């Protein structure tokens, strides 16, 4: 994005952000601009405090209202849960140019969309010279829906002055979503990481839609607008327009299935903010119940049915890619333990699922395992008997046996059952959503093609660098595109509740399955 490679290697995300802002200042760009995150009031953009930047003056893009709104179609719709999935949903979308008075309509039927809510506009401006983006402005719109009824399907449409989704000829643009039920009931969710833009991501999305999931977890490295992924401003390949392609690609699923991301190393973009997440804050509206919204906007939790889900930001503790190492000052780990303790004690929560980007346990020849995760979080996962940990980062599918203190406590063959209450934790790397695949040092071993080995040579990233290790916990390895499906089956108090976890290949074939069982509360 513009910082010399050797200099960038010594700089944190915040330092690189300041370097870029200085280099691409208003003076240097001849009255150039910067990012603006703002709200819209009466068609006029109001600069938000989050931006810490000036309104661009060099741009020649039309102001709101200069383009006939009837000629502008929204795109890139994506949903996300609010803090309570039973009653809160956020709807987000894009428009290619500025529009007047954007809004959302919502109702219980497609012919009854009387509830109308004004939308917030967040604008991202990327000047020429910042990577390959050109002189590009993106308009992201957001509406938070609250006081919804649990377990109810709603219809919604997004629009603006001149484009009203309630008009008969635009009813085909409507979407739907279904809130979480008020009581425990069976449901399915899906997960993967490292998607990007391309055929394989599109193919996996189509398969995911067919699973009818209640929500989808994205374990980081979302669109790859920053293809280098080192949190360095030297990445001349950075292109903000990649996000336009990505949100168009995922719309078929994300417009009806809440799309819940965690942030990976490729999601740090130095131009927009000191923490690298200014762009992400413009694109997503996620639950705001994390420990530090300013530095860690991708850290949050929610409860769906009998399952608590926690999203973490492993950039904060990564030894391998340290651009944001220590950004939370330890508050994320403290918050994590508080959440785990609360959920494990909650009468309505049986399972705890944690997802984030960098792998705790993986034998990929690319990134392998992250020592920061093992040091900071794995002891907490074991202390509070987390039921499933989902990671990305390594572009393949790998699943461990049941692990405690770095050792196998129970072999977990394909079709087997894990008991986290007594045995330990199962870790799944599901990073084969769409980007180019990595490699294993051991042969593939998956359902219908099992090749068990006694041990696998790998390494772990530590503060001092890579440390070689020989591991016995690598149970399933599949080197092709895939995603994760999890079927949650609650049970009466004292009976056995289950998570049935399946690895699904891009072909639709099942490559792995196992069960996590726990006594229901």
C-alpha cells in the first residue's frame, strides 16, 4: 500500500497507518482525501468521529441526489445478528453511488412492509496511490432491527429515494431472515475461513445455502482486499474494490443467513485506521458486546438456542504475524475467560463454540500452529471445557483428536464421539473456502480414504520463531475445498445433547464426521 518493505517490517499497524496518512495527505494528493465513516441526515453526509479524517474534496463522484435514485440498485446485502439473535438483526448493503434517504422496509409478509427504518451510511474513500485501488469511494448502508419476535420469519427490502422495494415491480428484490427461537430446538450452522473472490468461494456458498443453516461463521481472511496478509503497508496489491466483488459473490447466502465473521491477518488494512479495521467497521455491523470496540471490533459473542458462540481476534496474540500483537493489552483474554465462565454456568447454554483465524493445532506446511493461541487461550478452552474450536488461516481441512495439555486424551476416529466434560477439546481447521490450497507433510486421510499415521512432523510459531515439533493429534487431513456443517441437537435436562460435526467437500461429499456429546442442563 505504499510503505517500503524493510520499514514496514519494523512498524506496527498504528505506525503504518500514520505513515500512509502522512504520505497520502491532503497536500501530497493536491487536495486529496481520506476515508470518511459517517451517517446520513437528510441526504447530507456527516463525518463520524471514527474516521479521524477529512471529507474528500478532490473526488468528482456525484453527491447524494445528483443521480436519479430509480437507476441505482442496491447490492451486496448481508445480515448479522445483534447482541440477541432472538430479537436483533442488522441488515447491511451497498450502493454504487451516493443516494438520498436510504432505508429498509420490514414486515411479516411481502405485502406488508409498513415498518420503515432510516439507514446509516458509512463511506470509505481510497485515493489513487494506496495500493491498486485507484480513486475509489464505497457506500455501505446499515440498519439495525430490534424488538423482533423470536422464531419468526421476516421479509425485508432495502431502498432509497427513487427505489422503493415495496413497489410491485421491485418485490423480487426482497429478502428474508428468521430470528432465533425462544427455546431450545435443533438447528444447523456452517463455517469456513479464507474465502476470497473466485469460483471455489462461489461454489461453497451455493452448497452452504443448501444446508439451510441458521447462521454462518467466517473464520477470517474474508475478501483478501489485502492479498499479502502481513499487516504491512508495503502491499502494493491492496485493492478495496475486491470487497465489492466479495459482497456481490456472497449475497445469495448472506442476504438470508446471518454472516458472522472473525478477523484474520488479511483483514487488517493499514490505510483506514491505526488498528487496520477501519474498513471492516464500514462494511460490517456486528454485535457490540466485546471488550474493546475501538481496537477489537471483531470480538463478540451471541447465544443461539443452547449454543454460545464466541468470536476472537487472534491478530492480538499472533507471534507469526505481529502487526497487531498486544493491541488489547490483555483485555481480550480477560474478557474471554469472563465469557467462558458465564456461559458454562448459564442454565440455558449447553455448548460453547469458539472461532477465530490463527490455528491452535494444525500441521500445514504453510502456517501450521500459532504459539500465541496455545499460550493465551488453549488453557482457558480446557479449563472451561469448550466443545469445539474452529479456525482458518491454513487453506485445507484438518481435524484433531481430543486434546488436553498438548497431548491426545482420546483418539477420535471418523464417526467417533468426543466428551469435552472429561476428555478435552477438538480443533478443526476449516480454511479451504476458496483461496489457493496449501499442503501437508503427511498423506491425506479422510472419510473413505483413511491413511492413519503414528505421527506428523510440523512446527509451531513462537515468540522466538518457528519451533519444529512431532505431533500425534492430526486425525483427518483433506487437501481440497470444503466447509464445516454443525448440527445441534438439544436434549432434556440430564440427557445427552450433541453437536454432529461434518466436513463437506466442494463436491458435496462428506469427508469427515464426528459427534461432541454433553449432558444437557
